[in-house]
C-alpha cells in the first residue's frame, strides 16, 4: 500500500535489523515462515537481509537464498542492504529488485560498520550503483547515525544534507534517516527532517527508529506531524546494530501499527494476524520481546478503541 496523507507505509526490518543482532542464526526456513506471516498480516514492504561479509554478520549469509525463495508478487517490496560493489554484485546475482544503499553520516560509525570513513564509504557506492542501475534495481538509501553517533556524538544536520545530496544523485526513490542507537528526540527529528527537506524537497523521506530511551513513539508522532509517512520497524521491537554500542531494539512494528490506528492513520495491517506472527517469533527466539504490546498481548483493547481500530485496518 502506498504512503499517503492518511496512511503510512511500514517496512518491517525484523529479518535484517532484528535478526542480525540475535546470538543465534535463524534457519532460512524459519525466516521464510516469518516473512510470509508478515506478508499475510498485510505488510507490503520487508527488509529481508543485507549483502555484507558473511563472516562479519553470519546471520545475513542466506540473504541471496531468501531473495530467491521469496516470490511475493509485484505489489510487495523486498529490500536488501548493500554497502559496496561486492554486495551489489551478489544482489544482482540473486535477482534483487529493491536495494537500500546504506552509509553512515558519521566517520566513527562508518569505520565500525563499513571499515572506512564516510567519504570512502560513499565512494564505494559509485561502482555499486553502476551495477545495480544497469540491472534495473530500484534504489532507496538509508543514512545511519543521522541524528547521533555512539562514537562521534551529535550529527550536524548540514552533514546529513551533504550525504543526502550524494545519495540523491544516485537516483534513489526514498531516503531513510536512521536513529541507529535510538538516542534522538523530537527536536532532532524536526531539525534534521527540515534541513533535508529544504535541500531536497522532492525526495520522499522515511524514518528508521530505535527505542533505546523509549522515545521512538514520540519521534513517530513528531514525524507524522511533519508529514512523514514512511517508517521502518521490527516486529516485537527486537534488533540493534552489532557495530553500534548501546543500541537497543527497533521501534516495534506492532507498537507502530497500534499508534497509527489510534491516530486514525491506516496501515493496511491486520493486528490479529500480526500478533500471531509475533508469538511465533517469541517461541522461535526463546526470549521475551521488547515491544510494549508484546507484554500485554493477552489484554483486550478498551471497548470503542477496538472497534475504531478494526475500522481503520481495512
Ligand atoms: Zn536499525
């Protein structure tokens, strides 16, 4: 479903951001079951993995296989992260249609995540984009540490704008700003979204939020007020970045859907089906999940709210 004024487009990043931070490697068949569960619940956009070095992030080694096995139809977008030419080559070989280029705004996180400072990481994207464009891939991009870096501190919005301009020149369709360690607040969101919008008014923006300090719902609210209608979230609120100390889980997809429905904004997602997938995930991982709803899933919604929610999920 598209992002419009009264509906949001949620990309569930459970299979990438969520599972990359788990100590166990989830088997491909289980990932496939989770992916189909999310699609059956109404998700139309999933981030399923990343083409990074399999020894560095073994949880993502089967991204190509997942992409080949998942055949969800034209209306669904399955994204994979690409950081460099080698990753782009693997993505093309796997027939990936939707690619998210990823670069950090800060040198500290870029060194930890990509092994090189930011500008070198951006330069690595040149040959990657050439390959991907030639193969007809649809490109989006994510700027990590767009608000705060665990190594370098606050990120200057002017720096984010500079990186955004470089990425926009690649012909990306959407730019996602990531609060990689979940340390941003509404002021950060307002300031940086305004700066990027002023520089690149035609480029649709999305937010990728973590909930380390419980600020993700407030940040969503601020972003909704600003007109942002694209959000990343991970079912159950699991996740984190193995190369960003202090990062806690993502904003929960279940919590985000709940927030949107209570705000009168449609998501196209069936809450009951989503809850069933979350329960499957909890059993699979063998530990409690972090989303607020995962702790209260047995409790019914107050009367009236339940009816309103049902009306808006269609
Ligand atoms: Zn993340």
